[in-house]
């Protein structure tokens, strides 16, 4: 059995761990959280911080692995690339991975290569003289951690007096203690999932996204199942970005904004599979790509299947719920049966539900699959509201 090391064993990564086990590989999972849900599905696991690339490499070297990957989290990208480069395994080039993890360097590269129209961007940290740069900025702007994901501490800033506060919030959420200030784009957001293998860029999906309002702009769900008039423009922009950034292997997850005038701007890039069920459910069901198998086999240097299989329309909603302490949960199985949906959650009695500011505050997902995407969106939203209303909690 080939040995596959998966960095990150949280709720979303568990889908990939289970798939790799199902495919007959020996799966080793690591995560700094000893209670990681994915540990129970792996053949072997260890408590290792996936941000600590040397610790991850030392562990991987001792395990004589055949492949290494990270899934729906940015935090394991550098370690996975580093391990792959050291052990001569398939993975994204380490220098490229380092750049992708730095949102300022990504923005600089995209601007210099005229990929999109975002031209105002600053890298800041705790030593920055905000009084000096505040007056030079044209508002509104976004302030976000330079290495963050999941919309955590990403805020729209519309006035000078709010800039420092927003930047310090972003800096406090950054692993390296930095933040990016860039143009705020007012438009409709889409998610794009791509895969790179043997120099070929496979554009798998352009997904409609549903978002919270300002100031946080966190994901509320996705849908896939209608032809989009802007799709070709988005795909061309994404292909150009992948080329200029030098991404040479693996998954690429991007968020783009399309303005009312049709301008396409890339606002986030991850060199890994998309989270929020994108890789495990949305892409396979909505496009026919056997996405998880594709990722796992390519990582292990085995032939991959790029053929397309049966497709359905799909809509998802995050369980972005009212805050409180859970005292009783609804019968999820009965809800699934009545409404013809699937529900994936990690709620337990006694859990604290936090105010929804980023998708990291979500408690799970509702998935609706069928033919009519508009009906599926309504159904997923309805079931999400029903769950929210029937959870008993202490405020």
C-alpha cells in the first residue's frame, strides 16, 4: 500500500482522508488539534502543527511516505510543498508556494502582469506608520491578513479613522504578523476551481457565491448548475493568473469579483482544494470530475482520469447560525428525508455557536442536488433557516 500523508485533519479534510482510505491507500494524518475529527478515519495519525514546516518534514521523512498533500486549508500549503521538494514527491514548487501564501506578493505579481485592474495595494505590519499612509489611500479598501483564509479578519474600510483598527485586527490573525490593504471592489463574487497537471490547466468550475454583507464578506454558500454569461472572461483571467504566478501542480482555488461593468478582479488565491465542500461535493456533482480521486492519484504520481461523468445541479448553504450554547438539536435525519437534502454538521449539545463573521464560524452545511438550480437554492436556504429555528440554545 502506498503511504499518503495528509496535512490537516479537520472537518473538511476528513472527506479527503476517507476517500483515500476507500481507494486503498495507507493514510497518515497530522494536525495540531488532538481532537481532529479526521484522525478517526486515518490508518495512523500524529499531533503535529502543520504550520511548522520543519516538524512536518521531520515526521514525513521518518514515515517513508509516497505522497503528501493538504486539502481545504491554506495552513498546510507551505509544509506540503516543502516536504514534496525535499523528498522528490509531486507538489507545487516551494518558491511558488511561498509567494502564494503572501497576498501582497500575489497582488504585486498580478498588477505587474496586468492580470486585473486592482492597482492600490500596501503591505503593513505592527511597525507601520498608519498616520502617514492613511491620507494617501483612496477609499474604500479591504484590509486582510497577509496569509489568512476563510475571510477571517478581512474588513472593508471606508474612512481613514477606521484603517488602523482594521489593519491591527488583520495583523493579529496573521501567522507572520502582516496585513494587506488593497482596493475594495464592489461586485458579484464567484468561486473558481482549477487543477494543474503536466502543464495543463483544467478549469473545472465557476461557482456562484452567496456572501454576507459588509464589513466581513464571509461565504454563505455556493451553487453550480447554470451557464454564466461572464464565465469565459473569468476563465481567461484565472488561466492568466495561474501562468504568471508559476503554479505548476495541483489544485488552485480562486475568488473573483465581477463589477457591474463586467470587469473581473481576482481577490483571493489558494494553492489547494477549495473548502466549504467545493472539492468533496460541489465540483464532483456539478461538473462530473472525480476531483478527490484526481488529487490523490496525481499526488501519488499515478495516472489520472480527466473524463467527465454524470452531473447534477447543486446548491449549498453554510450553517451560519444565531449565537448561543446548544441545549438541544433537531432530528437531522428527519429533515434530510423530508426535504431531500444532505446535512453535514459538527454540532453537539453544549457547543458554543459564535456570531457568524467568517466561514470558520459555520457549523456545517446543507447540500441540495437536483435539476433546477433556482429551486435548489431556495430549498437549501429554507432548510438552513429551519435548522437555525429549531436548535434550542441559551443566549
